[in-house]
C-alpha cells in the first residue's frame, strides 16, 4: 500500500542534498543511505518488467531531549509495465530516551519483532531495562502492508515481552479486518550452557484457537576452534503468519503452504587455514490444507578455499541433492569472490542440476550470476549484476541489475560529547 508519496519524495530530496540542507537547519547530527536500483527482466511470456526503486534511510540524531528521528522508505515504478509512481514508507518514528536512557519510547511507523514474526506497524513501543539484566517491552498499534491491492481493514496489534539473561516470555494479540487472527503466548531462550555448547528454544501457542503455531529447538556445538555443528528441529503453521513467510532453504515451493515439521543439520570444519569443509541436510514433512502429506530432502556437501589475504580470492564448490514430491534433482554449485583492486570486487555463482520431474520430465536446469562492485568514492559504490536462468519451467529468464549506493553523514554527535 503506497502511502504519502509526497512525504517520501521530500525525504529523498533531503537525502540527496543532506550535506547542505540538513546543515542549514542546524540538525545536531545525521546519517543516511540512498540506494537507487533499476532492473531489466526478460520474461518468457513477453511481459518484460523494468522495476525502478529508490530507497532512502535517514537517521537524525540528538534532537531535543537527545531523541532521534528515523526514516526509511521507497519510491518505485515499473518502467516496463507503465505503472504509476508509488511510494512506501516503512519507518518514520521518534526514539525518545527516558530515565537516564534506561528506558525508551518509540512513536510512529516502525518494525515490531518481539519473539513473534516481524511487522511494520504504526505503533507506540515502550522498553524498560534494569541493571540486573531484566527488560520488558510493550507495544500497541496498527499493522501496515505494501503489497498491491492489499485491503486496509480493522487491523490491530498489541503485545508485551519480558527478557532476562537470554530467556524471554511474551504475548501478542492480532486482529485482521475485525477477526481475531491469533492471541499467542511465546516462551524461549538463547543461552550458552558451556563455552562449547549453546541452546535455543521457542514455543508459541495460540490460545484463541487452541493450537500450536510454532516450535523451535536448536543446538550449536563448538567442540574445537575448527569444528562447528548445528542441529535444529522446527514446527510451524504458515497460516498464522500475517505476511509472506519464506524459509532460507525452501524445499516445497511450487504449491500452497501448510503445516510443516522441519529438521536441519549442518557441519563446518576448518581443514586448514585455507580449506573448509561444509555439509548440510534438511528434511521437511508437510501437511497440506487439502489433507495430503508430502516430505522432502535437501542435502549439500562442499569445500571452501579461502586465500583472501594472499590473493584476494575466495571460492567454493558443492554437490547438491533434492528429493520431494515434484521429483529429484542432482547437481552442483560453484561460486567465487575476487578482490581485483581497491576499486573493484567481482563475485559470481553457477548452479547446474539435472531434474527428474514428475510433471516436466527429465531436463537440465542452470542459473548463472555475475556481479561487480565498483567503489566510486569512500562512501559510494556502483553495482552491476547479470543473471541468466534456464530451468524446468521456463526456457529463459534473464535479468540485469544496476544499483548505486551512497552513504552520507554530518553534524555533531551530541551524545558522544556528553560522554567525554
């Protein structure tokens, strides 16, 4: 949902001339970042898309009462489809320290992530910290969404969270267009049990519907400086998520989501100063809404060679295997990052696999990506990326991405001066 595009346009203008305009109004201190990106997408259905996006992140520090103002938004348009200019404001809030900075009050549009999923909401958020390590947080507001044609109904979000030395307990109530989406309690922890062993847990129960929505149990084990082992088991119900939800390594991606039990395991071992071995395995058991069940496996094993300090080069290679209801794929991945000089860095990946698809039959699929980053100044760089895919669904899918990143800052940091 595009909101207040004129406010965002004004904000973008402020970012471009920040070193002059912000100083002219005697702002104590400021810093920000502008990202401008244009992407050319070749679609097999001849509906070529050219999305143009400009992001602005602006933080103004040390206003009256040492409060800060934070802004983050996007101005965008699809030049290929001929859509209108639109704007999305993701953040615009004031952060006010209270009680000698032991508590904070945040008012405005902000990200809310307190043991549950992450929302963007027009909200009031209060946080109090104590010297013994105890902290509590309370928030109240209205969620906001930015997908096209998303309705703006009677949405409501409120909750609280208590933290103490790695343990947390919280409650969250969410209403979607007048209906109760969930009223959930969550409890969990992240704690080092020993110097070599850490455990993290998370349990969320929806009391409004009497259902388990999410459970997570994981272990990190570091027996030596060379070996790192991770184990994780997770159950989640995506029907409770308020916005899109994606796993880092999704196995099931071609049908509607459902309740899923997921087990993941990974190992990293430093063979020498230049070589590293890595291995990962993921199993998913999924219950679809239609009452059908599916399961799948994803495995990867490979090596990394790191000669960054000697040659400015890091390369890796891996064998991959995936088995799910849609078929089997076997392939390999290759990748590199190369520091050419103080101005230029290159990186690239190549994925090649042989698909044995239930629907499409046997065929090859591949994806190649190459990106270069050129350092224009100390605080700006230019990126050029090219991606080409041939997969089991499309004959071709080519994308060219151009992006310019610019950092700016200025003024005085009054809070640092007060600490001296």
